[in-house]
C-alpha cells in the first residue's frame, strides 16, 4: 500500500481558496507576466497554457493565475512571493505538460508556474556542453543542435518538455550507451525555496546534484540544465505499424525478448514496442518506434520485426531532429489519461520458449485488465515495453549514478500502461484499472522471481511513468531514499515544495 506521505496531489485538487495573494504580489511587482483571465479567448496565454496539457484531466484544473517567468531571476521572484509570510497558496510547475497525473503539473485555484519561456539552447563546442532551458521541448533542442552534429540524452519523443523529462530521470534512445538523461548532467541551475538561484554540480552542492538525478520536484525549480554533448549525424528510424492478434503477439514478444537479450550485439539500436486495444478491445494494433545511431541499419538488427510485415513503415534515414518530430505525430491531446508502470526482469533461462512464456504472461495480464474495463467510454489501452539492458545500468553508474541505482546484473523491461478515455465520469473506473494493471503486474513479476524463473533483481520504478498511487520513493534503495529526504529538508526546511505542490515526496 502507498505510504500516505509519498505523494501529494489529491488534496491539492480540491483546494477551495484561490491563490490571490501570490497572484496579487506578482502583479504588483510588475516584472513577471501574470495571467488571470479564466474566460480568455483561445490562444490567449492563460487558455494556451491549459490547452498544452496532454491529459484533459489536468486541463480541467483551473489555476487562479498563470505566471510566465522568462529567467531564473523571475522564477526567484515567484518563489519568494509563494514563500511570503502567511502565504499558503498551492502551486504547480509546468514545462511540456505531458505528465498524466493531474495535480502534479496542474493545480486548481492555485498558482501555475509555466516555465515554457525558459527556452535557451546554447552549445559550447570547446567544453562539449549544452545548456538547455527547462521550458524547451526536445524537438526545439535538437533542431538547434543538428547543425553542430551533436545531441544530448533527451527524450525519444520531441513533444516532451525538458523539465518533466529530467525531473523523472529521462529515457533516451541513447540510454543503452549513456544511461538515463540525468546521468549526462554536468550542472543544473536551481531556484531553491528561499528564492536563491544556485548551481548544482559535482563540485558545487554535490548532494543536491545527486538528489536531483531522479528526485522529481522535491528540491526547487530547475531553470536550466547543462548536459554533455554527444556526437550524432544522420540516423535511421521511424515507426512501423502492425496488425495484432494472439499469433502476432507471440512473434512480437519473442522479437522483443531476443532484441533485449542480444543488446551487446547492437548497442546503437533502440526500440519502443507498443500494443494498443481500441474500440473496447475489438482491434489490436502494434506500433513500434525504431532508432539506429547511423544513416543505415546493419543487417540482422531489426530483422525479426521486419519479418512480421508492417502495414505501414515510416523508417528512413533522417536528421535526429526530424526523427523526434516525427515521433511526436502520434502524441494525441484532448482526451483523459492515466499512466502507470512496472519494472520486470527477463528470465534467467534465455531460451526462446522460456522468454516467451514470461513475456506472454505479462501481455495476457495487460489484455485481460484492458478488456475488463472495456466499458469506459472511448477507452484505448496501450502497453509500451521498454528494454533496459544491462549495458544501460552499467552506463548509468559509470556516468555518476542516480537515485534509481539499477545494477547491471539483469536485463530489465519497463512496462508503461496508458489508458486514454473521454469522460470525467469514468475517472474512478480508470483509476481502478490503472491500479489493477500495476498491482497485478507486480504480483506476476514477484512470483516469477520467487519461483526462480527470473532473477530477484532490484526493480525501482521509472518516475516519468509512475502513477500517483504508486510509491516511487518507496521502491528506491534505502540509502538513496534517505539522501533525497536529507537534501529536501536541507534546501526546503519549511516544506514549500513538500506541502504545497503535488508529486511524490521524498
């Protein structure tokens, strides 16, 4: 069961008092753009911020005001106003708006701090570093970097915002060689609870630097990240669409397991296989994202997938920026979403039959729960299977580590469950579906480990995909959890970020 102190969000959804004190203080100050008109015309700043949410459930939460800082100094002004004597206003920080947890990057009657205007992208060729504003989207970042022949360990979908991605750790197409996004941090600019603007790095505030690498929003508002530049040129990749069905599922699952197990043979390759049930389970469709770091993909890398004869294939040689933009084409806004996750382990017996048995059990569980809740209006249930090979865990530790602290003793799979639906009256059902999905999956993974089918490996949750009822910090190693709690207490002794904004609490 989730510890009651690990997530703060549900209480903030029903805050009754409008956050007029902060809004009024900032309007009186005059330097920060403050938007308060809930009935503004479409495309006006207040309405535009709500329209950018991926999930309609987040957009339904109307803040008292939207503040739009353009610099770290203006973010500092906002934080100081929130921390003014007697101020109890709730607030949220929004970058790209793709978190599906309403009350996490959204707030009702509180202050919505949009960092969308913090969009700098600066490449230092001498130091081989890239400074990225937290409000940028990854397509924007890569478009700026493509002419220089470099990238950073950013999102696999260009529509994702920098801030949320990095807060949760960040999973890149380059992660098998470079670890999580946060493992590629050289420094971060952070506004703390007292309004001070500080730099966190290996040499400056090293504990804070360690804690922000997977520590979500507990420590302050990050306004910019300085990341290691990674050489890149033309890449090969895109999407392949396949029909579904039981026989196709077996072949697809076998291909995924084999690809993950054989990662040392193709370290420059990456996939995101996703399966969807639409029209109350009548139609099953597989959509697989492919990436290869090079203009052509060697024979054998993706052959098992190509042999399944896709209905549509968009894969080609292109710039990395174009690939990320193309991947964003299937990001659909305007419906309500629940997103949840579980971490699994490949079997110790890597024979095809053994791997398929385990993978099929995970697939059957997703399919059953999805069909059990088929009465949810407009439900589309999808499952993404994200390989985390041993090489990725090793790279993460070699590049400084992070709060997830996965060891390299097993090949893992991160399962992401997305439930998309139409009506707010189904919110309760969708929440139960997400809970059933994750609890049942965890029970399956635990049983395989107990029976010796898989190694009893450490299985933290990936924060970018965690559902609000899941215990993110409770799944970390005790020493990492203690580090996060210690740093949060040091940099936020009065609990500004702990008590007055949503999210998982250290």
